[in-house]
C-alpha cells in the first residue's frame, strides 16, 4: 500500500503505531477495500464507533460542548 511510505496514521498523524506489529491497514467492512494506514488507537476507535458517521458526529458534538 502506497500509504506505508508516510509511516504515519492517516487520522491522528502519529508516527508511533501503538501496536507491536506496527500500523494496521484499515478496511471498509462492507466492501473489504483498504482505506488507509492507521495506528492501533485510531483503528480501534473507528471500530468502536462502528464506522458510523452519525455516531462520530455525535462524538464531535459531545467533545465540543
């Protein structure tokens, strides 16, 4: 994957993968297609939000109030 060259998380931009195996390849659970390279924290966060944009928007609203 070409994004590996950056060696940083596509969301938080950290250069530390926070996982013993390094960065993870994030994928769409509906299509199976790769989306990008993420650190373990961002990958787990997307999973926790079930890849649901409306839940992510609610989280942003919560954090900004």
